[in-house]
């Protein structure tokens, strides 16, 4: 797997952690950890946009974050399970995989001449 795709995957996983931190942080140390995770996530995201199209990177990042957050809510925090949620998560993830398959790492960044 190429380095930039690895950056996106890690950024998406870290996004799930900082979103959880936004909801559950209750003291200065936890808020500091959440801020650090936000910084790490977006730093990796920016690195990935150096050689991949911004729209693709952002779509994959937000798709992974959304799907991961919903799954963690159901598995860890007791959010009610719903087949409809699972269906739409799978639909979202199929779009993410599709974008990965059709995106060429050597593609020019959008707006570049």
C-alpha cells in the first residue's frame, strides 16, 4: 500500500478517536488529548493531499470517520443496532473503496496546472 493511502487510513482511524473525545472529554487532559488527535488527523490528511486529489482524500477521510464512529457507537457505547445503519455504512464504504480503485496516485491535484 502506498504511503499516502496509509496516511488517509490512519487519519480516518484517528478521526474516530477525536470525535469520541469531543463527546466524552470532561477535563483539561482529555480535551488536550482530543486536540492532539485532531492535529494528528489533519496533519496526515494534508500530507496525503500532496500527491492525491483533495476531493478523493477528503471523501475517504470523512467516509471512514463516519462509518467508524457509527460502528464504535453501536459496539462500545450501546447505540441501538440497526440493519438500516449497517446497510448505509456498507454503501458508504463501497463508495470509499470505489474512489480508492479509480484514483491514480500520480493524478494531478485538483486545480493544479
